[in-house]
C-alpha cells in the first residue's frame, strides 16, 4: 500500500461528504490544532519542512514567519487554486475528491497565522470542483466548524497569469490580473495592502495530516529535504496517464515505467518534461533522477507542479517548442516588454523554422531572444516562456537543424503537427497562425 | 437608482468582500449568464452601476479574461483543449471533427447559432486527454468518433 496523505480514504469513501470524511478521522486534526497555540501550530508545520507544492517549493512555515505583525490590519489566508500549468491537474483531484481536507487545512492554517478571513481563488474552468467545494463548505458551516473564520471561494475567469501570486491578489481585488513589483512581498503587503499568506491547494491540504501525524512522523515520509508526498500528474505519450500520489524522491523512471506503464505503444522515450510545460526538458539519460525539488534542480530543471509530460520518439521538438511558446504568448499579461514582445518573437521564429524557412542564424537569434528575456520581467512568466524553447534548442538542436535550409519539418509522424492554438483565433497576424 | 433583481444579487456578492471592487469578476460572471453567454454593452453598464464603477473600468476587466465574452456566442460553447498533452493525444483531429460537424472554423459560431467552437489552452484534464468542454462541463477523453453524437446532443436540446 502506497503512503497516501492527500488521497487517503478516497478508495472506499466518498470524501466529498463530511460524514464520510469524519469516518477517516476528518476534522480531528482541527480540534487538536485549536487546542494548541497558533505558534505551536506553526512550529508543527515548520518542523515538518512542508515545502510548497505549487511550484517554487518554498517552506510554508518560513513563509508564515514572514507575516508582518501588529500592523493593525487583518491577516489574510489566500489559497491558490488557479491551477493552469499545462500538464498539471493535481489540485483538481485534491479539490474534487477531498474538498474537506483542503477546508480543514484552511481552518488549521488560519488558526496558526491568526487569520479570520480565507479566500480560495479557483480557476474559472473548474466549475465542477467549485461546486464540490461550495457544497463541502456548506457542510462545514452546518457543522459549526468555522470557529469565526470566513471562507470565500472566488472563481477566476480564464487567465494563466492569475496563478502568479501577486497577479492572483490583483485579480481578487477586482483588477486586471497583472503581477505587482516586489518588494513589498505579500506577507507584508498582500491582499488589500494587508499581511497575506498565500499557499497552493496541495500545500494547505497536507496541513491536517501534519497535525494528525506530528511533524516528526511526517518528516520521515519521502525525501529528507522535502518530506511528504505529491500528487504526480502523468500525461503525454504514456500508457496509463493520470494522477498518482507518491512520496517525493520517487524517481522519474519509477513514475514513468512502474506507475505509468511506460511510454505508450512501446515507443522510445525521447524527452521528459518533469514539472509542467514551463520547466526545462530532461533527456532519457536523466530518467533515474528522483522527483524532489533539490534533485530535479540539480538535474537542471524544476519540480514545478509535479506534472510529468512524456514525449516519445515521433514528436518534433520544434513543434513542441512552438506550441509551448504560443501558450505563453497568449497568456502574457502584456505588462513587461521583454515578455509581451519576446513571446511573439519566439512564436514567429519557431514558426519560420518549422515551415522550413529558417537558417542557421535564426537558431542563434532564437537563443539571443531567450537570453534577452530571461530574468527581465516582473514575474516568472517571461522565464517560463523561455525555458522550454531554450532547453529544447540546447538539448535537441539536431531536431531544429534538420528543419533548416528549406528542408521543412522532417517529423512526418509527429502527433502534434498542424495543431491550432488559441492565439490563431485572437491574433490579427496570419503569420502567427498555427503550427 | 432603481434596484433590479440583478442589482440586488450583485449587492449580495459585494457583501462577501472587504472591498467592493472584488465583486467585479463574480458580477461579470453573473451578468454573462443572464445575457445569453456574453456581455453586451448594457451588461457592462449594469455591472458598473451595481458596483459604483465606470463601464470603462468594467470593460477593462472583462477584456482581460478568456472566459468573459465580448461578442455574441452560439447557444452552446464547444471548447477543445489543444495544449501539449491534448495535442499529443490527437486534439487536432477532434477539433477538425467538430469544425466539420458544426460547419464552422475554430473561433467562429455556426451559422444556425447552434454553437461556438474554440480551441482553448490547458483545461487541466491532461490525464484524460483530449479534453473537450461543452457548456462548462468537461468531457474527457473525446475522440473524433464521439463528435457526431455530442453535436447531436446539442442539436436535440
């Protein structure tokens, strides 16, 4: 039996119902936490080395320690449920299958940071999960468990950028979802200018288990540098795609072959995108890398949202780069010039190469555009647009070179050839139409 | 100002937040529902009036988000994810099948107004790709051979 923290009990219980959640020990951790002082609750979270499951892996306890004290303003807890990273669908199951675990985590965290106002910002497309969460919240209200805390579930309306924490705050305040310059950081100046703790759904949903098991027992699960489990989202060219909960530190090989059944249709593995479309690609010789923040970082990529996209031998890396670049072009909020303009240049150059009109110097230009974008924008989206393009170009340069000098795309079996991206619906420029 | 049922519902939304402007997005979502799936100029004015904002401000918000429509849509909305994982699973063939069955290019609305067809970015269903979202409800996975039946369902509504 695999260690389950997020999904424990889902196999034989409908954990959307509070009665069944209580059967597996639900809300006992809340009772236990409320008998502790706020500082004791935070000490448990800090002692467990709970690292953020949203992407950056920042320790939740340390984040809470940065909250400004005695400002005379309320302290807010904001849950980032705007999961939109291509390849990621873990939070969708965490909310859809175990909404009470998230709500219990919210209430325990609120006690720990002495907040009475919680906002859950859920992406607009997750209508079903929104309804599940809303119904669960009504049960919590009826069971009189809120203890003076208000929880508002706020729906987004289709914007990847709102997963970026300061863009999320702007959107929640009723503004356009454009990132803020930092500092000040949200723990000092967040929602409505007040100290704000922001965590991902999957981070908060682990909090009840930490209180239940205790920091010491929790920190023995998974990788020592990053205890606990993650819900890994497997997709792409893989035999058994889906969400699977495993300890951090499980290797890519175990995830792809043992858990996911290997590359679909017995094809050869060509590339692994370990953390969602925004992270640098890994090559098959890196398949024994453990999936935890530090190991994946040492391998030159990011843990991201634990979203593995498996790429098989048929796939053209130029097409893949182009489709990823189109996404980031579509989702750039337009505030910073390197991101707004750079994403368009990436798309135009990749389009040119894919169509066989590129020359060697276009590859150099592509590299140069990547260099000029990296680290130049207010938020990470400008970097996210670069990582796929620059890493595919560096590690699969022969794919790019095979397109040059009028040759065009030699990957006739590539399953994504000709894919239409939303940018082609919105753009007035036919030259940035589709792959 | 006369209070309409819409105005009153927006006041209720507004009361959930410490600051009124936070209710702009929920109010726009409500207005879109009440106006047949899009936001005509009068819908923007109603939202602005209910929240003491200007229609210009409300438009600046509405234009930022993909799920808010500033042009009329068909009676149904068919959205096909074409991001990486869905693309790898054959999303283009699904999009083509809908285009053929509905007689409309992606981004357009069928002449009889039955449906608007769109390619969309990652919907978060990568493990059950290709994902199609019909009127907000996820269908996963959808293959080209499933398309005539789905369009038939829409016609039968």
